[in-house]
């Protein structure tokens, strides 16, 4: 009888592991705090195997903060890559003079993981990291959540065969990636920062060259979904993402572009989302503006809409934040925070 019970337990465990989503997060963690909210969800979801985190903003503190957050949530071994050349720059809100800097504080006070304080140069080259992780994955099993600029993905598409794979970048993506989820643009048309804020031509390269399934999360989806309030007021004092929100927004909930993007990347439509189209594709203009082309011959690109009101979506994100913060292995930071 005990053997049957053990076999049943092992079978259930195997099924649970098989159902986990293989996820890579590509983030511009630096100027807004919703990136670390997204990282909290990705790192604490019971449905995710987090393969890697690539950073597409070249600040040393961005890479170090990502590593510190991963370590806090028990993922010391998850590799971190970052775009070069690196610089010791910190965020300053020269637009509204309302938001604070958080990346260097999190990086220092929660130092850990594969890139402890002072070791940002040891981060992976992001293209090499993509190629290694994808080459080692089973075919058509990897989801990529892009929540920032697209330089790393452009580099992957342009890459050639190497010691990790004899496939070039486009071939490797076609074989290994099941879905690319991009936070960027506005739908059916508009102009949003992730598409023009770094290099609009690189955005156009990725969107026009990627041959597999793409799902876009526009500015309008997360702009009015204000989350993080409950994490700041009810979350554990030792949580680095809680403190990042406090450092950044001074206890004011923030828009939720990136957490919503990662939530879709992990779980699909669920009750939160619906597709805004059945067919068509995303066209990027020279200035980074985008517009949807309603072409019935293209049926592998979609843009998301909320299927619920903004308050309901925010409540679900706050639930995910708190669940993750309270179920993570407790690691003691270098300071006591209130």
C-alpha cells in the first residue's frame, strides 16, 4: 500500500513539474518599479521554472538588484545577463521629480545570488545566455517575457552558431520558443516608451523578424491598474520588492504594465485578459510608434485587453505579490527595514 502511495506522490510531482512554464524574463529594471513587481511574480510562482533573467538597461545596479531579488526568493542559481557597456548610473526622475531611485539600494542591502555587490561585470552576455538556455531547453517549451527594451532580443535574432548550438538565432528561436510576450506599444495604434525610448529601429527589427507567436501588452492595459499598495502596507519588512516600491513611489501604488505582462506569460488569458484581435500584425514606424495592420493572413500575433475592470486586475496582482512575499524562503537582509 505504501508503495502505491509513494508511486502516486511521485507521479503527481512529475506531472506538476511537467506543467511548469519555462520562463525567461528580459527586463529594463532601472527607472520604474513595476519591473521588480513582475520579477517577484515570476520568481515565486509555483507554475514557473525561471531559466534566466536578462537585463536590457546597462546599469550595474540593475543587474545587481535583479540578482539580489532572485536570491531573496530562493533562486541564487538563476543566471543574470546584462547589456553592455555597463555604467554605474542611477535613476533620477527628471520628468516629474516625484519618483525615487531603488535599484542601488536593493542591490546593496539585499546583496546576493550569482552577482553579489561589486560583481556586476560577472553577469552573462545576454545573447550568450539566451543561446545557452534555449539550446538546453526542450523544443517549443520556452516563453520569453520582454518588459523593457529589445536590444537583447535583437542580438539573439542576429546571432550565429556557436558552442551552444549550431543553429543561428532565428532558427534557435523558431525551434525552442513557444511564445514571446512583449510589453510595448499601444493598440490598435499609439506610441509607447519601451518601443522608442532606447532604439526604435531595434524594436522594428525584433517585431518584424520574429516568426513565432507574439502577444503584445500595450500601455493602455496597465496604465490605470495601480498595484503594490498592499505589498507596501502588509508585506514582510524583509522583502526587497516591498522596499523597492517604497523607495520608488513613497507608498503610492504604481501602474502595472510589467506584472500584468508576466502574469499573462505564466498563466495565459485566465479571467484577467482577452485578445483584442483575431488576426493581423504589429507594424513599427521609424519613430517607434506602432499600428495594427488588420491582415487576415496573419494569425500568430495578438494584443491583450483586460477582461475585468482595473480595480479587479490590481487586486489580483496585489494578491500575487503578497502570496509570493510570504511564501518565499526567509533570507535575512543586511539591514533592518520598517
